[in-house]
């Protein structure tokens, strides 16, 4: 169990490093940005616990995608979900992943794959806690809205 949790933690850290490196490479170039509707869901888990929190797929109007369909400021979306879990379920130390796509069907397939992968890879049967859209839904982060306002001036 410990080795599994350590490898999962290292994988999450590696993904964060890769995303940061990709973001740094793109800062020097002028990325084409597009505001659009995206569908998004999140998965959160304390690596020392078997409870997995999964949000419903929600639509986010006004999300900004960069030229390679990279969700701009994706870390703010994961932070929204992490804060919700920590505040409403008193579960600190959550590791969060956020998945998104422009097409609902593509994201529904990803949702099923992610859930199946968690069930398959967990050494102990995970307990899934599904978060309904009435309870939590993703929003365009305020920092993005503020950046858009300053760009227009």
C-alpha cells in the first residue's frame, strides 16, 4: 500500500512539474487564446485514504484555452475543487486532478476510464464519493476574469 501511495504521489508531482515546464516554455511565445465552453470534472484523494471524491461533469462558459487546447490557469480549477473538499468534508491534504474537454462525449469517456483506472490500480477497494452539480460546480477563476478586464483597457 505504501509503495503504491508513494508511486501515485510521485506521478502527481511529475505531472505538476511537466505542466509547469510546458507553461514556462509557452510564456515566451504569443499563444493564441480562445474563450469557449468546456466541460470539466475533478478527482480528489488523500493518498493515505481510500475515499475518492469525484465531481460531476459541469460546463464552464468563458474558460480560456490556449492554442493547443491547454486550459489556461488550470491550477485554479483544481484549487476550487480541493478547497471545496477540504471545507465541506473536513478532508485536508487532497491531491486533485482536473480533466476537461470541449466535447461532452469525449469527457464522459474519460470519466469512465479514470474511474475504472482508480478501481483497478487501488490495492484496497476505493470508496467513491460523488459530488452532485448542485453541491459543487467549476467556475471561471476570478483571476482570469480580472485579467480579461485589464486587457480591454
